[in-house]
């Protein structure tokens, strides 16, 4: 039995378009705050003008950042919404492709600029999910 897993229910469902030129991470955070979503899961598809990603180095316990300064198709952006010390936290991973077929992926960072973003956001209710620092991983994780 997995002790760190909690049962929850689906709450409200939101679907819409993210603003052209907006920061992808900030747009998702703003949407969660606008509708008072404390816990949720989401997907986004579309395209970006530029991407800021990172890879987590597990041995050094730090992120290695990558910036891709060209238009990319957003194949998938999946993630979750929770709180940490009262602040909305969006944790998302993205998969992108360029016109030559090169694929990029990683942890979504601020600075990814939306060309087109279609979001599906599912609120999760009946559970309180917070984040806190985990010594083992060096990350802020669910608890």
C-alpha cells in the first residue's frame, strides 16, 4: 500500500485558450488563482515562440537550464497545481518539436512564450496537497 497517495474527487473543469505572447507558466498560475484552484491537474497543447526548460541533475540536486530561441510546436504540457506556504505552485513538464523534427523536453521554466495554448484544467477536491522541501531528492514535493 502506498501511504503517500490520497484519494480525491474531480471538481470543476476549465477549458480555454491562453493569451498569445503570455508566459506559459505564469498564465497557468494566473488561471489557477483566478478560479481559486488550490489543487489541480492540467494539459496544454499548441505552440510557443521560445522555450525555457530544465533538466534536474539528481546527483548534484540542481536544475540545468536550456533556452530554445525559436518557434516550437507544443506537443504536450502536463502538470499539477498545488500550494506551498500559501503560494500557488505549478509543476509542469513539456515536450516540444521544431520544424526539423528535433524534440525538446523538460521541466517548464518561466520565459516560455505562448504562440497558441489550449488548456484543459481539472480541479481536484476533497484533499489538501501542499509542497515542502524533501531532503532525499532536493526538491519541493507533495506531502
